[in-house]
C-alpha cells in the first residue's frame, strides 16, 4: 500500500537524547531493532521488535548505575519508535536474566552513603516506571535466573517467557534489603499474599514450572538437550501433581537422590535457547497481528493494578532503602561482596539478632564483626 506523498507528514522526534548518545552510555545495555515477522515467517518490511539486552554476564547481568540509565533511555526510545511492534527485554548468556543491583557497586560505593543511594533509587524507580509506561507491549525473555531486583524489573513487564532451567525469587531479607522495588507491589497481585510472603520474606526460589503454574510466566520451553533431544528440567518434579498429603509438588525442586540424579543429567547435557527464541518470535508475531492503538490501550488498562500499587509506594520505599544503607544493607551487601564459597556470603543472623536484642548500636566495628569468617 503506497499513499500519496501529500498524505504523509514529517515526524518530530520525542526522544530525550539522540540515538548515538543513548548507545554511547554503556556497552552493558544493548538496543537493537530486529525485523518483525508475519505468521508465515516472512519479514514485515519496515516493522521491528526492539530488543533491550542487559550485557553484564560475568556479574549475572546485575545492573550498575550506568546500566539503569541506559535501560531508561532504551525503553523511552522503543516506546517512541513508530516502527516498533513490541519490546523484548532480555540479557546476555544462558545463566541469568538479572540478579538485581550490582552488589559490588552497592557494597563498595553506596553502603554507608544513604544520600547517594537515594539518588540511585530515583534512577531505579524511573527504570521500573519506564517499563510500566512503555507504549509498546513488553516481553521479558527470561534466559536464566531472575532474582531480586531482576525479578522486580521482570514482573514489571507485560509478558514473561522463560526456559525451564530458570529460577525465580527474591534475596532482600537474606542480604540486608527488602523487596520493595516492585515485588511487594506485584507479587500479591500475581500470585497472592501467601505465596508472595514465602518468596519475599523467606527468599526461597521457585522453578520456572512453578512460576508458570502460579501465574508469573506466560509460557515456558525446555532448554536442556541430552543426546540431541530437548528434555524437561530434571531438577524439578513433573511426573505427579500432589504428594501423599495432597500438597502440590508439581514444579517443586527435587531433593535427595532425585536431585543428585537430576544434576548429573544437566552435567551430561547442553543448554540450547533456540526454542526460547522461537517462542518469543512467535509471541511478537501474535502481537503484530492486532490493532496497535487497541493493543496499547488494553495493555495500559491491565497494567493499572501494578501501576497503582507501584506509584503509591515507590517514594516511601526509596526513602527507606536509602536509610537502610546505614545498617542492614551496609552489612548484607558487604557480606555478599566480601564473602566466598568457603565462608559464605551471609552475615551471622543469630549473632546479629542477639547483639541488637542486647542493645548494640550499629557502628562500623559492629558491621565488621558480622562479616563472613569474622569470628573464625
């Protein structure tokens, strides 16, 4: 279809910065427009899907301050792009989508500096809001574990498609923080208060199969190949729905000898994300075959529950998280950053509670005494 030239008009740019400036911010966030495809697989000329990729795989795609800035600008650009059908938010590699904020940066710069962390949290809040405010539907392509702040930015997306080796969950109360960067807003809406409590408070991860069953994921695909054939995650119970007590065990992680045998299968196999890519492409095509304005309005309306809770709480959360950098976050992030496999990456929780109950103040010496291996 070719309209006469007089029926077209010249667009005005609405991006905050030019493309070159956005792309120069950091190589740790990639922005790419990939051709959109029709249901028959042919390219829909002039139409694209925007891929925003966290590119920090050596640190499990945890986001630094500069990465947060780049994600904000990338989502603004994708939202404004008239030729973009959908946004795919993903990360490099097959180990992690994102494990949250960069713990090294937290421990070495922000710990003990609440005013600085308050400014950082303004950027984080803007990143979540940029996802929730994108004028295009957003698909989270979950290429690995989605933990902590990574789970929060993932749940801000409209759809999530994962491979079934992924793990999902929170880390806050285990590492000196609270999951109030979105999880306490989104989890009760998506999986209910009880399961939200288990995830948010206990920080017990759940499998992709359980995440799909609970409603956190749109779809899952296998990624493990053994002898050239795709197999389901061997670490997860999939051959029965309930146990002898009637409790749902489908999607729960195996234990004991079953878990050991599953790990041996994983070691013998290889990870192949081709089915994940195919499923994401298929989903983008489904979105292409809709009226764009009607799709945007529907997405906006369904997002409202997330947005209402998020906008109601994000500034209070920002203030609390900033002040917490003087106490528990300072200890927790340092412990993770300074610890290792031998001594662990968590503080001595019992000693911490005992000292606080006896009236010990939060001092630098007290924080030092809580580090892994400090009492050895």
